[in-house]
C-alpha cells in the first residue's frame, strides 16, 4: 500500500526492522497494525521539546537535526541524524517529555510505532530489549564525548571536529571531498556550539588556509589531515 507522496509503507517498515532486530513474525504483524510511515518535507518538525512521546520514532530516509532550544533564539544542535536511526527514544523509554526538538533538514520519511505496542513486544522479546540497551549505551558515549569537546576545545578545534563529524555521518559526494549534507551557517554554528559570526569567521579562515573550499552551503574538505590535527589539538 502506498500513500502520502507515494510512500511504500511495507518497504519503509522493512527498513525499520533493520534496526529493531530479533523481531518475531508476530511482532512484525503487531508493528504493521500499529504504526504509520509518512513523508516529512524539509523544515518540518518531527517533535518539539516539552512534548510527551507516544510513539517510537524512526528516520527511514533523509536527514534530521536534534537540537536544544536556547536563549534569545540561539539553538544548540545535539545530534545530526542520518537514516536509518531512532529518534527521541531515550525520552520514550524514560517516560519523560522530550528535552530536545527534532526537525528535518532534508525531505525525509518517518515511521512511528505506537508506544503501547513497542512496550508489549519488549516485555516478551528480551533480545529486542538488549538491542535497545546497546543503542542507548552508544548514544550515551557520543554525548559524553561531545561534552568533553565543547568544554575543552577552542573554536577552531570545535569547528574542525564538526566538519569531520559531518563527513563521518553523511559521507562525501562523488568527488570524495564535498560533504553530502548542506547546512546553513547558523546550523553549523549550533553544531559547533559557537555564535554564527564566529563560525563564519573560522570557516573563512579555514578557506584562506586552503583547508576547505566554500561554495554557498557546499563545503569541500581539501585537507582532512590538517583538520584532524586541529580537532585533536583543540
């Protein structure tokens, strides 16, 4: 069955199952009956800080930024999510409201599975619980590493690390130098936890030093080795 911009729901759910491993045929039947897969255009909110999670949310395709709303409109990007990944599941399993917001930065497909269905399956499927525990542990490790980066590294080190992170997360175009993701300077600044003006100045400095090449929102990494050194030195 296809709906909403010709979304193939069965194919989308099959993609979700690559994350939710060890599901039984009966588990999959339950998920198919209690889930929805929809097209989200670029710029649409997936969930907002303070909302109560009622579904397990999965990014099937596209790109999403997860961010904390800051003072005076200045946001901090906590994560850049590439498909295929779960979104906001810590709040769901912790039975808390979302403490971050999520918004698409590219046209995306999002699948949502009803909370009650997920919890019922987890009570019977201990292997699924173990898989989710590993996801939470990896995310905790990422948050810990990023906290160290933000507290110990200077502006150049933070921006260099952000650029290398974007390469690791989204990959490169066919030239093996241009980042596949195209962020605004505001989003790049939020990801690096700096002001937009500082991000622009530092990126311009990287361009003058021939570390990167800029073409609008396109960023080409010309000297990854030097960027890695700057990131490590901090």
